[in-house]
């Protein structure tokens, strides 16, 4: 409502608030991050949004496309939510099967990131194994169409796997044994993937070469 907008504008301009029933002004030092899925320019034209508040808020604008328009973010977000819910539910799930991740990448997510978060939360609760499989996902995600090109899915999965390995190496300060345990794979497999993604020369010291590594 316009009345609430006026109050918010006063807070931003005066940097003070007044509690209900009090006369004393309380100083506040805050920064506002505002988000909307509405066209505020259109709301301005219709008189539904105050012009002075709009320009007061519109200092830095970040346009974030819907999740369906940035499918390369889906695996990263899915793994983020997986770690979050595994920690909460005390489960040791290593990741997603290729079929499950392909289904997530293929799905349109009309509910955006919030829907992805809910789907992963449900999958973690249902999963009885070390991997989230296609069967752990809701039916409407499993049968989503049209499917993206196989090459597109493979490219996204490879990029996500590289990013996850890189993050794990950095998290474990370059120690490959700890990194392999962290990722749930053998040191040999880790080294092979590091070479595949161009990470071996960057992170492996001479004493940590693949010779002598055991599976």
C-alpha cells in the first residue's frame, strides 16, 4: 500500500523509526535489499508505487532471470540444497545420479528457486541410498518435456562436476586424500577427473602425483 511505502521512505530518508505507541525516534543503520517480480515501471505509471521511493531504492539494480533461463545454475543450487538438508537430516548422500540431474536440468521450474529447494528437501527425505535417483524426484519432474539435447546436459554436468571438485580441493587446502574422502571417491578417480578438467597441474604438487595412488 502507498501508506506503507511512505513510512518506508521516511525510514530511508531520516534513518529513524518510531515504535508503535512511543514518541521517541530510534536511530537505525540499515541497508535495504529489495526484490520484486513485478514491473515497477508499470506500477509507477499506474500510480501504485511511489516515484520517490522507487528512485531511493533503485541505486543498484540486478536483473535475475528465472531459473528456467539459467539452467547451468540448477546443478549448483541442487548441490547446495542437498548439503543443507543432509546436514539438517543427518544423512550421508553423496550427490545425484546422472538421470536425476538430467531431469532437474530439463524441468521448467515454474516455482523458481523456491520450488527447486522444496524438491531437493523432499528427495533427501525420501532417499534411502547414497545418491538421489530419478525415483526420489516427484513424478512431474521425472516426466517433464521437452528434453534438452544430450550434449547440453553432458556439458552442464561436466561443468558442475569440475566446480564441485575445485571447491572441495580448495576446502581441503589442496590435500587430495581428504578431498577424495570429502567427495566420496577414490584418490585415483579424483586424480583422473582432475586431469580431465585441467586441475591436476594447478593443485597437485610433485609429491602428490598419481604414481603410487591406490584405489
